[in-house]
């Protein structure tokens, strides 16, 4: 399923504008990047733009970015966007403006249930009660690299629940960016690193990650059991290293899949990709 086929505009005007956007899209050429717990970080758009990229095949570069956060306070600036060129974020290095915003909702093709599990988050009362999805056309400006334009789907979702949505709807994700996901003081109690054992179900091509890992065997098993299709083991090939992405060292890894019909072997083979000294263990 193509992810763009799962939405419709929330109002009549949003519906019209969304359909106008879809007319110009060659959906077969979509390359998706997912940045869970992205907050106000837009470095994924910058680092994997044609203007900055020197390490990924240009044919692989993402052209649709998926950001998410469960905390509705993160969406204050988005919800205040009622006109063009509203500033979404700025610091001494970049300025991020919303050129176009469309409020979306799921259509009847979309499968899955929206939920924020209380045990997965710190600020449970800050969640949205219903799904919130926005399409944003952004302009990012910097004296260093000039202007970059990007299309972003921004979900008001908790990370594991959004992964469940991807699996339920057979969404292919090309890049997963796991950087500073907030498991310390950032409001996150359940690490998205659980999905490291199921990346083949997304047909993931690149894993972009820091070295913080929190694995929970119960959640890993729950996600594996979502589908009868066995996850595939993989090895990682480092293709680039960012020495300072939000104060973390971040690796860009290409995935190399193999086949196995033994789930224990698959889990162990995947675990071998990650330094046992850096993760906090199976809880």
C-alpha cells in the first residue's frame, strides 16, 4: 500500500488541496524516511537533501519525510499555522517555515487502531485523544546551505503505535532515523529500538542511529506476532558517520538481508549488529 492513499483532507478545503497535491505525485517513486520522536529536529531533512548528501546514492534519497511525536504540546506551532510562511522553528543555524499545511485524517482504506499506551510514555495526559496528521511543505533556510524544500507527514502518534500502523498497512519505509528518542528526560518510556528486530517487515534499506538501545523482550515478541511473516536477519554496512547530530555520534548503515526460518537465530543474528556494551539490556 502507498501511504499517500490512506488519507483524506479533514475539511472540504483540506480535501481539495490534498487531491490537488496527489495529482502531481508519482507515487511509485516515493522514498520514505521515518524519524520517530523527532520533536523540533529537522536535521534528517538537511542531512539527506540533495544539497548536502555526499554518501547515499541519489536514487535512494528520501522525498517524503515522516515525523511523529505523541505530545500535543509539540504541535503548538503547527496548529497556529493558518497562513503561508509561518515560522515553525528557528535557532542560530536554521529557520524552518511552513509554506503549506493540510490537515489530514485516515480514509476507509487505512487499517489499525490509534492508541497511546500509558506504560510507554511519561506525559500520558499530553497525548492527543484522536489521531492528528498533518501534511507540511517546509522551507529550511541557512547561511550554510541556502534553501531546502521538503514534504513532511507529521503524526501525533507514539512510536510503537505508528510502527503498528505501518505494518498493518504494508507501508515500505526506506530510512529509519533513530536519534535522541527521549528515553531519558524526553517523555519516552518505550524505545523504538524494539523494531530493530522487524526492519525487514518495512523493507528498510538504511538505519540511521545513535548507540542508545533499550530492548524489551515482551514488546519485541508482541510485534513479531503481528504477522505470520517471519522477520529476516540482517547485517549492517556503515556508509557514513555524523560526528555530531544533536550531540550524538550517528551512523548511517545499509541493511543486508539474509533468510532464516528460525526465529531464535534471527533475533540473535540481529542482536550481533549492536555492541552489547552499549545497550541497557532486555527488560
